[in-house]
């Protein structure tokens, strides 16, 4: 059913790399990737994960040290069965890129109370820890549903 899953945030350097790798660990038979809605606009395409993302992910046994960010495209959206975004506002932003993907786009935090996972970019390690905690809870919930 959902064999190809795309995890999306803004620049693809903080939240979505962690979500991607957590889901890969939990769902090894699925093809899971990540991208950013504004990776190109924020000049982040091809950049590694934020150093604090690398650190907090490692504390959860997840390696994002080799991640390279990429910009989401309409063709990329067409390629995936399920697109998981970090915030409700990302659903509308994604609709501007690929309106046809709306029906297969859901919140990463859907099963933990439809929570947004706040962007920790340029914030404290505590902000990254909090985002990572929500990503972990959400990934666990998605793994049970899928």
C-alpha cells in the first residue's frame, strides 16, 4: 500500500532527515526519503544535516551524518505513495508545488494528536531535543499504522 514514503520539512536539514532515518530503521522493507519545501530558496540544497540534528539523532541511535538536503519537486511527489510533513502549513506549501499530491499528504505527527513538529533551526539543543522526541514518537506511531 504505502511502500514509498517521503518525509518533508522546510530546508531538509533538521527534522526530515531524522524522520527519514527513524522510519528507515522501523520500516526496513519500505523506501523512505526526505526533501525540503524551501531547500532551494534557503540555499540548502546539497547541504549536510544541521550539526545539532546530527548530535540529537545520534543520541537516539540514528545516523544522519551523511545526509544531503534536496528540494522537493512535483515529479518527486508523484513518485511517492505517502508524503509526511512536519507542520500543517507545509500541506499548503506542498500544494503550491504539487496540487495533485494533497490527497496523499499527512502530518508526520498525525498519530500523536495531529501535532506540528516545530522547526528547531538556529535554536538551542533543547529545541532540537524536543523536535527529535516528537519525531521519535511519531515515527513509532507511523510504524504501527503501516
